[in-house]
């Protein structure tokens, strides 16, 4: 060690640093076995009535909306949607961007918060990753069918075809195909690998033959030896490191679909960061929307604590404010550019016939999260839930504003159209909401909804040096003496 | 009917806590045992050092997997766009200078190939899937995925001895020491 850092350490050990109290991530000092029992209990016990009340209607809505809606669409033609020559993207692409964005919070929690050592992620990452997978599945439906003749959707893949025409690799739409399919694949690998040790836990608790066989197969024969954990931890770190730039690239590429076109209101460099922040913002709102009821129904309050909700509320406040900044910056740049078409595009958004969508976007996304500046509001679950719902709706309106209001007023007045969605548009969108909920309910029923191994790891006694320190006045608090001792040990 | 013989897999000993497991692991390492492992319900940080293990070589696999992805994407884009079928859209040419437009796909395929390398590289390194294992015959091993910490010393280790190894495990603080046997279809 160099001499400069030694002197620095000398100085450090003389200073009595106040150590911040660290909040416990597992409350009531629950044991390892309690954690196993409680999380496995969610899928081993009979599901509560509420599960059936949510699952059956959402499965039905999914069958009618997605199954029936797509059948009607394919057998009749895309004309059943409200898309027109001008507003050619309409609701399908609004919904695509909406769902893809929802998924981003899952990857943020599982990858970015892992790399930044935010241990509170452990009790929400599994459900958030499941949400990512299901949201991307819902998202994928829209562009796949929006191509018109869905049986030609394979033209998107760069494989030789009879026309001898190759894909245009310079087009953001093709980048999107690669970005979204890579995102889905990597998220699936991340989710599944993260689940293997927990599936082994369930396998080891199974009595019944079929269950034991199925969980046995999917847990791959995991034994939990350190010679496995060591490689496993490296794999998890690598996947987190790969997913972090990936998640940022996915919504950046989605925003390129807009930003690379020469259309007033779309052609701006702020789009990639603005879309990514918005995606994380909307995704966290969806995580809260799902996790707050789930923790009550399954009694997970000691694992998903108020600290977790507080942290998520703060992230919503931060990303919501970033999104608000982006909205205002768009307006400022339109004004500052002096470009007539750019200014008129925004004037139309604010004061045109779609003013209500713009007002909904502004108030729900920018104003409603500001309430989270107050601790009281972050602690009141009704308020948190209400804001989360506002953001869910607000983020949908954001995509509506960006897509519809822009396409409805392009360059030529002769092109100007007013857009309204058809019944089929609404049916399919409601159907994907049903599909998302139904898949999530199945996930709660059959898979471990909280990362069992990682939650155990966050307990303080999981540290192999826990018993070396004598004083543990409070499990969750870094005791000052222990901290000073560690500094002293490092020095000597 | 074939006769079933038992073959000794090794000894399995339980330890009270992560700290106890950690200290015991250091002693097993210092005793020069090679064929053994520590089992825990969650990854214990620092145990690699206590067991004398090296850092995982998985990143090297992934590095080459990622490079393969980059090259694949570049070749795919360049061959189809420039060599086979130059697509000229909005008067934008297709030549070596349009490579920046291929970057997004090159990036995505790098990540995709790396991700698959992580998955299959990991499975190769940890030798899974393997649905059966002698340890699953143990009466207590199912707790390794719940709340128990174990050390298993295998019979194939050179220093293994039915008496001495048991005594050694007792000395380093192991409880519930169990001789695990696997069925040998002979």
C-alpha cells in the first residue's frame, strides 16, 4: 500500500464517524426457516379467494381480448383498428411502448440495483423480473400484428427469402426487432437463473411425486455447494452487467423509432434519456401497484417492508421529476429553436383537440409524484397506491401524446386527421391487461415470488464474520465500536 | 435381479452457522483436502478464499462469446447491406462508412451471445443439469436449501479414511455427522 493512503487511514481512524442507522431488510428477526416457509407457503398453500377473484376474470378477459381480438383482426384485416393513413401507428404502438416501458423497472431492480449494491432489491426483484417478462410478452403482440399480414412477420428476421430482399440494417425499426428480442431473451435467462436455487428449495420440500419431478427438472439438480455458488455468483454478476446497458439501449432504440424521423415533435436528441427515465418511472409504478396488494394477501410485510416502499416512492419521485424536466425542455427547445413547425407541433399538443391528453400526462406524471416529497405520504399505502395508479395511467397518456398528437398534425394541412381508436383497439389493449394479470397470478401460484436465497443473504448473521464481533445491540445497525474496530484492524 | 451394493460417497457434517462453516472451511483447506464442498442456503461471501478456490473463469468464456456476437452482427449487416443487397433508402448509401448505423444491432447481438454464453458456460462449469446425486440420498441434506450449513468430504479424496475423517469433522465443530452412501448397481 502506498504511503499516502496509509496517512489517510491514520487520519480516518482518529475521527469518530457517526454511522447511519441501517434499517433492517428482514423484520422481526425472522429465521432462515421462517423465510423459506413463508415464501414457499405462497405457492404450497391453497390460494386465497382474492387470487381466484383476480385470476378468473383476467384470464377470461385475456382470452376474449387477446385471443378473440387477434382472431378477428387476422381473419378480417388490420382495418378493424382505428389506424388511418396519417395516424398509422395509433393505439397499437402506444400500447407497445407502454408495455415495453413497464418491463424496464424489473431490469433496473434486478441489474442496476444489483451492481450498485442496493440490497433492498432482493425482496422485490423476482416479482419485478416476472413483470418484465410478462410486460414484454404483452408488448410484442402489438408490433407483430401491426405489420399487417402477421403470417409475414418472419420477414423481420434476417433470413434469406424468396424475394431476395434483405432487411434494412440502417433502420431503427429493425434495430427495435433486435433490441426487443434480445431484451426478452436476456431477461428470461436472468429470471430463470436467479430462480434455480429457489426452485431447488421448493423441490426439497415437495412430498408429492409430480411436483417433485417438475421442480426437480427445473432446478437442474442444484445442490447449493460453494463450488456451484462461486460460478453462479459470477454468472449473476455478468448478467447484471450485460442487462444494465441492455435495458438502457432498449428504450433508447424504441425512442430512435421516433427521434430519427424528420417529424416535428419527434426529431429531438432528448428522446433516449427521456424515454428511459419514463420507462423506469412507469415500471416502478407498476411494481408498487402489484406488490402492495400482494404483500398483504400473502403476509409478506416482514420481507417487503415499508423501507422498500419508501425507496420505490423516492425512485418514482426522482424519475417523475426527470420526466417533468424532459417535458419542459422539449417545450423550451421548440421555442428556442425558432422553428415554426416545431413550435406549432407543441402548441397543438397543449391547446389542440388533444389538450386533455396533454393535461392528463402533465398532471399525472409530473405533479402527482411530487407528493412523495413528504414522508407522511410515502408511509401511507393508500397515497402510494393512488400515485402509482396515476403514473400507470399518466405514462400511457405520455405515449398517446407523443404518437397520436404528432401524427395527427404533420407537415401538410391536407394530411391533418383526428384519430380515435376503434372498439377492436380497446378490446386488444384491455385483453393485454388481462393477460398480464393472469400470467402474474400464475407466477404467484407456481413460482417463488421472492428471491429466497438472496433474502436470507441480507440477514446480518449471514455474514461469515458475524460471530467475530461481540456487540450486536441491534441486528440492523452498524455498531460504531465494530466499525472503529474494523478500521483499527485494517490499519494494523 | 441385480444386487444393489452401497458405495461410500463421503461424510456430511452440519455446522451451526455461516461463521462456523467459514472457520471450519479454513481448517479443511489447511488440512489439504481436495475433494470437498461447503453447502449453504445462500452464497456466503468470502467462502471462496476460505476454501482456497480460484476466481471463476466464466468471464473469459463470456468475453469470447460477446466478441463472436459482435462479429456475427457486423458480418450479417455488412454482407447483406453492402455486398449482397445494398438498400438505398432516403438516398443514404450503403458502404463501409455506414457502419455506425449497424452499431445498435452489433451491440444487441454482443449482449445476446454473451447472455447465452453465461447460461451455457455456467451450466458447464457447475456440471448441471444433473438430476441425481449421492448427496440427495442423505436424510438431512434437504435442509441445505433451507436453513442448514454442511461440509461434505468425499471418499475419492486421497486423505479419506472412515475413522479419521469422521474424527476430523468432529474436531472442527461438525454436528450430525453422516456417512453418505450411493447405490451402486452391480
